[in-house]
């Protein structure tokens, strides 16, 4: 991350936190990296290009760590608790310091988290403009780049019944206005993507909901966004971020396949990709691996919200991703896909409410970075080892013959296949060897990290 | 159900079970109907046309009620425990007696449940043919009609890795052969539909699976079936039955939207509808109501497997549907759709292992029939009352104006909407009134059933 | 609810809401009762004595309806948004109006919800005292009685790691002080019970937790409370309210049996009963029916938090209880127990965030009251019908003989039973008839409500 | 495992499987151990003494790998498919070969899995006796030891409504007879424990169940077993194995705390310990770590069924434990407890249905053994590193002072603590550092395995 001539405003909000360096696996210091060596090569590319870590403004700068049963706990020395413009600008400085010290190269934002909502759109947009300028400056001084931006279309009471899917057309207008401005701010900041998370684009009860109409409204909204992106020359990738529920009872973009179905139904499949979050995948009853593989098979994996849930808990706990098996699975999928293009690994993650110091914020990010760096190494080792891929290839080899290819090219019919089946010997199945394959992953994990 | 001149083979396997009659809500006899009066009119049509109850051969005739921890318990006086053809034919007689006594007008079957698998396809198909003849005769004598047929592509070890999605092309051949024969048997029996349930069309572990390839194989398989149906003049409806998992870790047709996505991706959306099962919906983390409404919105609801799960249990318990709130929701969706065409309510349900007598089999079906009849009455009363529908209509009324229509017809753009938003007054939300609507449902439920 | 000579301060915060009356099942007005007729007799006692409805201060007066993704929406015309004492007193008036208009006879409170926390305990307790006086006056004027009180030991940041289970002994002191004051306030208000809900008495991660020590701290805390209750002459019942998690990863009082185990282990079983909440039961993976029956079997059911969850959602949605099958199960258990003594049905329930008007607050309570009144009627009808109870009694009749009684009184040994088993004929099982019993419940439900 | 002079009957059922040897982490051969070096020392004791691996007869010898939707697939060259005594004896030989080749030192059995049930108890017991003799011989020849035995009280139809909790006293007799014989067989084989798993000791529906009575029957049954053990001089440990459900809707021994509650209520807490299974823990909504720590805190952890579930699936998948994070947590708990005494790690695990060869059986066990050996190394490294333990110790240090000790010894009262609280300064919380602790576990994991 090359620093430009702009000065990083170092107000030293993260006092005592040094510029974080890679110190290798034997270092015990909390404020150090042990696995993530940004310029170390994996499969011929530096780790930083594989991983494209991002920190998100809403958790890092704005999350006070309240929960439904308790008040905020986070220490935020950069924040005076007001919604003044000065406070908003000071947060930008603190974020710049954070990015600079941790060496995280990307970031993400919600419009209403970087700048406050005012009594009128005019006033709101004016203040947003001022903050965006400061963010541009922050980017120049730190070298950080914007992975994606988005508009917060779920927090204000007007959005209680949804934004694009609101029964009130005026709410749709408001949401449209907000997306226009947020998209243009994203473009100005050089953002590589723009995300839609439809937290209230769904229903609380079907008793008061016209599901068919609401999905059409949502599709219309996305079409407007696609057209607008083209009209302003925004070349970043648009993404939808699936989530099954919370706060809604059901969100229309509930998981990867529901979202793909929606995109196909409304002719959006070529315009929008997916930003997949681990904890959303698991809340939907899927593994993250499944959601990634399903999206990749459809050519629709764009970016990743890198966090993890807590097994047994039924809400979005957004923990920092420290599970090495998870990071291995994710990076194996990403490597198999050929790596990210516009996307990256956004830590849409928050510390526990009990980890409330600025230092915890840094430590939590470092823990996630190291876990993903380790996962990347293991994933690359699995690919180099080759046993898993060879097993899968061999397993389907019978389809490489004439018959298999003819069937898949639809050059056969049931009657013919029926006749061929009559001539078959009994089919001897071949073992799927799941336990052996799990053991191979363990073998390689242990070898790759030593 | 008009009886024909064929004789119902009444071996009296259900000794002590009389022909079941409607006896009204005050009757305490176990072997009676209290709510389901087949010819009583609801919304101008007889109940039997609304509900189109079916009993399935596999549970009613073949389910011994074993579970993973215990041996079969079911008393089956019609079954000598062998896989002889005689035994298979005797089961047909018993089933005819069951349908005749209960007055259930439709039935469903799996190929391998009506007739045994032999050492060769030739022998298997010969015996199946004989049984199908007996089933035709049974239909004539009882007046029962075939709601749908299907092929069992998951029980035999050859299908352990899937049928259409098997890594072994020979298994695909086998499955193709079986579907051809089962579809033709279904046609011969006048079946109004044909179902695909892909219990093993998925994966146990992604470590050994090429998900993209397997989904293509599955799509090819369905295309073959569509073409074959057309070539033989089968005009019944093809259905996919979604289920998220069990026995697989993930089934490709995991829920309504995953299945719709699959159908759209592979150009099958106009050829295949959905057969939706309550317990599969809930295992997928959805409400049955959601799955029905999602399918209806896509014009894809075909038929229903009428059962229910056990809250808190994570496997398919396939209980008989006795939950009045559930049957109300289902029938409200069906009435809103305009009723079934080819579809119906198939009791894909089994008694508990502890309810092992033939009488329990009858009682369980009657309990489900009465619960659905009550649900139908309540659903019709909700529609007649009109408060729910009016609430939903009014809620979206702002979209009926010029602006709303213009937006939905895509005659607007973000920049314009942004300008309009600037002129908006603050938007005052309107209450969603969920609690009031839930209470209205309770009010009508109580009134409709008295 | 007899009004005393005190004046109800009727500031008319619930404008447009009349005094709610029972108007019978055919009434369509939203602001009426259709099932709950307070003085109507069921099993010889008026409904009000069976149901003992309570409204809770925290949801009714203080819940702004924010959620983790959105700002508050609730209209609270009685609240000026400050933490002034005047505001706190005005809320008492509003609550009195609410109780008076709805005719709800009991209420519950958290200390910090009725009065604000100040900079010092002295100041906090002084203001609490003033509010308690106003609450006493409110009770006199409305006739409402306090079902139970409690202390909020989870919201303030000091309690982030638990209260009694905090690693910091000073936090334990604080919690002890708060409980002392809250219990004495409860006593002064004539409270019939005092509840402990240990929302953070558990852990977020076992990595930093000494589970054994924390449970001992919790037991010590409860012993202190028991001793204090005795020392001040508080004769109300102490309760623990189980919940498995949220906000904690695991709460030590996770469900009925975990709580009973804790009470037995630490010698508290004779001093503390349970306050069981439906949504907590289901979050723990149990049915409410199970939790009630388990508590009743242990003689430990004290009171009920009457709400319901949303199937498929993994957090505490605290919906108003409008599920008639649920209210039937609950009231059947309560009637079987012999009715409440100190306990009652506290609506620990909140409207949806989209139901934000004061009228919704009233409607939601009425919906819950009517649902429970209907459940009570059905439960009484099930008991009067007698078929369920007779079935269960007959089912175990073999244990009424000599052998059964001798075994249960431990007058036999394995060797003898082994010998007796050798002489047994094959045991013919008897059907459990689950489907018939479910149908009987449906039969009676329909009859009882007409 | 020292071989005695008895000959292992090596019929070579596991053809091609050599005697498995430790070959170190770089070995790629499937049939080798890479982490488990039986005699290598960890914390001064050989791995074999820490891990005490057991293979269970029911999965290894008897599980045909059927599932509710498919026929058996397992290749069992030792099994002729009959229930002849010869077949039962041949299985013993095959099991001996398996234990001998894999070097697994312990085993477990169900009575009805080692020998068939006959028409009379006399005949059944006679055949069981013959098989037990062969098992004794097998033990002598292989050196394998019996970890525990049990009786299968859930598979036969007579147990459909439960065994000890059956409504039919004659079923109780049968179960008592079976336990007597199984316990004596266990004793004869030198078994170090005896397990009760109450798969049907619960209910399918509460509608037909007297929960209070059934729990008393169950307690009586366990008392009989305790008394019998003493009377015959069986010094092995008795265990209950908790499971929440499946096949039952609710099992009385649903989790660790429910079981402890039961044991305390009925005076059994000093006689029975727990055998905890990972997949049962997770089905109950807990982490395995939680269940272990809860049992250890009560002094009640006896033995472990070492398997794992599949996240997202709601039934007992009983996979071989290959999750390194899980095995680390388990072994850390076991080391913290001081190691097993009578207990061990029983692989109550089955291969996937698609892994049907004898070789898969061996590979699956090896994968589990290596995963646990790796977990043991990491756990020992965590203890040696000391940072986690020190963090926890320091966290509670405020309780080491006079006040803390006085409170815990109950030498204080609420009034005094209230006064002390008034003098407190504001309490500054200390961070819980969860993210740092998770990262430390990752650091040590990586270091320990290289």
C-alpha cells in the first residue's frame, strides 16, 4: 500500500498500537502478524493480491457494541457522541490511522455511517459530500482503496416495511435517491463495487404482504441502479448480499440460489454478482463452502464478507473469522475460481461486546488476517498436492466416454437409454472415500503450516 | 367416487373398519369423519374437488415403521414378508380396500414399492407390468384415480452417489430406464402427474463432488424426461419435489427458490412445476406458507405433499397433518391460486412407529382429512370476510398512482426519482398491524368452525 | 379489578382507546374482547383468576421497538425522550391508563425501566423511591397488582461479563445492592413474586471462563437473596427464568432441567421456582409444553411469560401469543397443576417494530388475552371430555398390579425380575394412538369454541 | 497392546490391510498413522493412555450402512447375512482381526449386536454366552480390553414405548433381564464400564405420556442396576449417555444438565457418570466443549463417544471425528480433568453409506485416531504455553481478596453488600479479549503440529 503525498491525520486514537508488522509464527506479541506476510508469494502472487482484506466503516468506526439487552461498551476516543460534522470528519481520521497501522488495503462503507442523516435530503447530501472529500484525502494519504460502498436502506424508521419493497411509493423514492448518491460517492472514491443488502426487503408476516408485488418492486429498483451505473460510467461491480432473515422474518435474497433465481427471473443475472457472508450462509442452513461453490458454478461469486457465526446461535453474531478450517475452505474456493477480480475479503465482523478497547479492534482484525493467510497457504498446498482434485476427476471419468458426452449434449433419448440399460451388467459402485479425503485435508493442513 | 362394475377385492384386511362416513362435528367415534363432507360445497365447489386427497402406496402399504434405531412394528395382515409377485398383488387388493373404505379418491406410487426389483430389468419390468394391470383393475373397481407416479431412484445401492447425478454414467442409464417405465406406467394408469424427488441428487461431501457437473447431469435427465413425455403423449404435469437434505447433506432441489433457479438456468421452467411438502419446507428453514406463496408467485405450484414435521426435530418426521393453523394456511394459498388443476393433497405421511395397527392407518388419514376440511372452511371464511385481503390491497395503494405505475413499467430513472425525493415531505409510516391481523385470523377460525 | 378512591391519572395518552369490554365472538371491532370475559366461570372459577394476565413495564412503556438494524419506531406520546424524573412519573400515569383501559389486572417491572440510573447509587435509589410511590398510587387507583418485580442486571456496561457471575467482585456488590432495593420495592408494592433472569449469567466464550466458579458465584447470589427475603419478611415467591442464550452464548439457567439441576446442586430447590417463557423454551429446542410439564413434575412451575417465537428464527422474537394450539397446551398444563398460586401470565411480548402506534399496543394485548381465553376454554373442555386423561391412565394400568407397585417401591431386584422375564409370554405392544389423540384435541377445540 | 498366547483368528477379512504402523506426518499412504504414535509421550504419559481408543461392535461389525431412504451398502465379507451362531462367532474373529490390525486397544458392545435374539430368553442367553466366550478368547489373543458394554433396549418392537419407561410392566421385566445379563457379560469380559443409552426412554408425544411416572420408572430401573452391580461385585463405572431426541421426540436424558438433574433428584448422582457424545451434544444445541465442561464441573465426566455431526443436519450423523478444532477442545478438557480413569474415546462413528469397503472402515478409524492425536498434542501445547490458563486466573483475581472469599463462604448479606456498593467507585470493566484468545489457540495449533 503505497502512501501518497497526503498526510495521514494521525491523531493517535489507537495509542499504543504500532504499525503492525509480520513477525513470523513464533512471535507471541498480540500486536503482530504471524501468518500474513503481504508480499510473500502464494501460487506466484503476493498474499495481499489473493486476500484483498477490507475493513468496514460501520463496525470499525461506528459499532458501539450494544446488543438488544445492553448499552454500548466500545471505547471510541475519536467519537464525541454527537452527530456533528466535525465528529464525522474526525472518525475518518481515526479510520485512516487504523487502516494505516494495520496495513489493511481496502475498506467498505454505508452512506449513513460515514455521515449523519439531517432533516432534509439537501442537508444530508451536503454533509455527506464533505465527508466524502475527507475520505478521498484519507485514501490518498493511506493508499487504501474502496472495495465497495452501499446505502443504508434499513435503519431509518421510514424503511420499516422495506425500502424498494415498501408499500409506500414515497419510500421507494427515498431509497432511489439514496442509492443514486451513494453510488456516485462510491464512484468518486474509486470503489470497485457497490453492494445491495436488503435487510428489510422481505416480510415480517405474510398476512400483510403481497410477495409477488414486492419482488417486482425490488427488481425494478435494481434495474434502475443498473441503468444508472451505466449512465454515469460506473464500472464497478454490483453485488447482492444474501441473508435469510434478521431483522426480517424472510428476506427475498435469502441465500445464493434464491438470489440467483431472482436475478434470472428479472433479467438481472448478467448485471449483478453476489457478495457472500459466512454468517448469512450458516443462518440459511448452508455451509459457507456450499454457498461459494453454488455461486462459482453460476459464475456469480463476486466478493466475500469474511466473518463467522457461533454454532448453536440463531442470529448474526458476525465474529471475526478465526476458524482455520473455514478460511481454508473459503480460500480453496477462491483459488479454484481464479482469485478475486473486483472483490475481496471484507471483515464484516465485530468484536464481542466484552472486547471493547481500540486494541481489541486491531487484534481482532489481525486474528482474522492471520487465519485467512493460514487458510490460503493450506488451500494452495491442497491444490499443489493434487490428490483431492485427482480423486474428483477420476470419479466422473465414465462420463468422458462417447455415451457420456452424447447424453450431456442431449443426443440421446430415454427409449435408447432404456435399451442400453437392459444390456448393463450389474453396476458395482465405487467408494466415495469421504473419510480418506477428510484425512488428506488434515494431513495437508498440518504440513502446510509447519 | 363412483364405483365401476369391477369388483373391489375385499379381503377384509382392514377388519373392523367400516366404510367411513361423514358424521358431523359432534361424533366421538374414532372411525368417522367430522369435518370432511365430500360433497358439501365451499366457494361453490364440493370439498372433494378442493382437496383432492391422495394416499401414497409407500407409506400406506409398504412402510413397516422401522426407524434408524428399531425394527419394523407395523401390522400388515396383507403382507407375507416375501417379495413374491403374489404378495405384491395382494397389497394392491389391500390398498383398494383401504381407498374404498376411507373414500380417498386419489393415490400415488413409487415403481419399486408396487412391484419388487428383480435380478434383471427384464424380470423387474415384467412383474411391474403385472402389478400395474392389477392396479388398473383396482382403479376401475374403486373409482380411485392416480394423482402421480414416480420412480424410486434412491433406495438401491447403485444410487448411493445419486441417480442422474451419479459419477457413473451407467447409473444414469439405469435411472433413465426406470423413469421411462415408471412414466409409461403412470400414463397407463391415467396419472395426472409425474414427480421427481431427488433424495440423493446432491452430495454428502463437497470434497468428492463436482457440483457444477452434477447439476448439468440432472438438468439433462429432466430434459430427457420432458422430451419423452411429449413423445409418448403423456399430458400429465411433471413436478419436482424440493427437499433440503436427508439423506443427502445437500440436495440440489433444496427448496422452492433453489429449484426455480435450477429450472430457469436450464430452460425447464415452463415444463416442470413443484410438488411441495410441508416437512421439507420446514427442514429448509422456511414456513410452508412461504414455500407455497413463493411457488404461486412464480406460477409453479403444482401439488402438495400434505404432512407436517415435529418442531424441534431436524429430520423428516412425516406426521399426518393435524395442525389446524397449517391446514388453514395451505388451503388459503390454494384457494387464492384458484385451486388445484392436476395437483392435490397427497398424504406423504406415516403413523408414528407406536401406532402400528391397520386401524391407526385409517384413523391417521381421517385425522388429516378432517384437519384439511376444517382448514378449507376457515380459509374460505377468511376470503369471504375480506378484511385480510382489503388490508393488503389498501397497504400498497400508493403504488396505484401515476408515479407508482410509471416506476414499475420502468419509465423512470434514478436521477428523476432523486429529484422527486427532494420534494417529499417526511414520510409518515403506517402500522403493519400484524397483531391485529393475527387476531382476525383467530376470530374467523373460531367463527368458521362453530 | 375494583377501583379504589385514588384517581387514575388519565392523561389520555391512549387517545381513541375506550375502556375495553367483552363483546363476544361475533364482534369485528379491533378494540374489543371476543373470548376473554373476565368474570365468566371456567371450572367454577372466573377467567380472571385462571389467567391472571400481566402487562410488563419494559415492553409496554419502554420498548421503542428498535432492533439491531434499525432505530426506534414506537409512538410514545407519554415520553419526552429524556431520563428526567418527570418523564419517569408520566410513564407511570400512562401505564395506569393502559392497565385501566385494558382491564389487565397485574403488571411486572424491572427496576431500571421504571426509574433511570443516575451517577450514584444514592441518586438512583432516591429517584426509584419516588417512582415507586407513584406506582403505589397507580396501583391503588387502578386496582392493578404487582405479579413480580426484578432488577435489570444485564443492560449497564458494568454487567457485560455477568452480574453475580462477573469476574469482578465489585460488580457482584453492585448487583447485590440492586437486588436488595428491587426486592424491597417489590415487597412494598405488594408483589407476589420476584424474578431472576440471568441474561449475562453465562459466557460468551469458554476460553476466558471458569464455569465452575461462576456457577458457585451465582448460587451464592441466590442464597443471599433467599436469606434477605426471609429477613425482610418478603413472602412472595422467588423465580428463575430459564433462557438458553441471547445475549450470552450460553446462560447457566439454560432450560428447565438445567435450572433444576442448578437449584438441586446448590440446595436452592425448595426456595426458588421457575418463570417459564415460551420463546425461551423454543430457543432451547424444547416445546413450551415440555418445559411446563417438566417443571410441574418437579413441583417447580411458578409463573409464565406468555409470548411466542417465530418458527425458523433463532432469536427471541417475543411475539404476542396468538397461537391457539399453544395457549391450549399452556392452559391445559396450568389446569392440570391446579392453577396458578402466586404466578400468572405475564405478556413478556412486544409488538412488531412495524406496529408502532399506541393502539397496536392495546390490540396486541387483547389478541393475547383472547387467545389465552380461548385456550382456557379448550383446555377445560379437554379435561371435561376426559378421553385424553383416560387414555393415559389406562395405558399405564399394568403398573397398578402387585408387581408394578413392588418394583416402584424398590422391593425387587434384577435377579428376580430376570427370572420373571423368563416366564413371560411374548409381549404384545398396544398402540400409542398419537394420531387419534391429536384428532381428539382437534375435535374438542372445534366444539369448545363454537 | 500385548498379545497373549491365544491365536488371533485371522481369516483375513480385511484383505490388503496390513498391520497399521505410525509412519509420521509426511507419509501419504492411506493405511498408515501420521499423528498417533501410541507410545510417544505427552505430558509424561504415552498417547495410548491418554486416548484409550475404542472401536464399537455395532458400527464396525454390524452397521450395513442403510439409511431411512436406502438399503445397506457395506461390504462385510465376514457376514453371511444370517442370524446363525456361526455367523455371530465369525464376526468376532473379524473384529479381532480389525482390532489387531489397527492397534485399537479397547472395544464396546451391545448385547444384541454380538449375538442374535432368539424366540425365548433362554435360547437368546445361551447363544450370547457362547459368543461371550469367543469374545473372551478374542480379547486374550489380541490384548484388546472392553471399555464398556450395554444392552440394546430400543430396537425390538417390544421397546417401542420405552424399556424402563414402558407403560407395560412386562417390558420393564424384559429390560431388567437384559441388563442383568449384559452387565454380567460385561463383568466377565473385564469391562471397565457399563452404559445406559435411553433412546426410547422419553416420549413421542406428551398426549399419551405421564412424564412424571416415566421418570420414576427410569430412576427405579437405574437403582436396580446399581444394586445389582454391587451385589455381583462389578466395579466398573456406570454411565448414562445423554441425547436429546432421535428416535424419540424427547429423551429424558436429553443433555448433561438434564441428566445431572435426574441423577440428583433420584439419589443416583454418586453412582452414575456420563458418557458424552459429540453429535448428541450438538443435537441438543450445545457445543461438545460445553457439555464436557459442565460434566467435569460436576465431577461426572466418565467417558466419551468420539464422533462428530454435520453442521446444518438435524439428525445423528455419527461421522468419524476429523475436525482438529474439536479434537483439541475435547483433549484439552480431558487433560484439564486429569485424564480418563475408566473411560476412553469410543468411536461411536460410522462411515458414510458411500464408503462401504472394509478398507474404508480402517481408514475412517485411522483418520479419527490421527485427528485425536493431533488434538492431544495441541491441547498439551496450550497447557504448556500457559497463556490461556493465566488469563482466566487473572480475570477472577478480585475474588481472591477477603471480600470475595467471605462472600463465597456465605459470610455476608445483601444489606452489607448494598452498603459496600454505595462506597464503590465506578467499576471499569476489563476486556474479555475473546479474539486474542482465539488467535492464541491458532498460534499454538500451528506451532504444535509442525
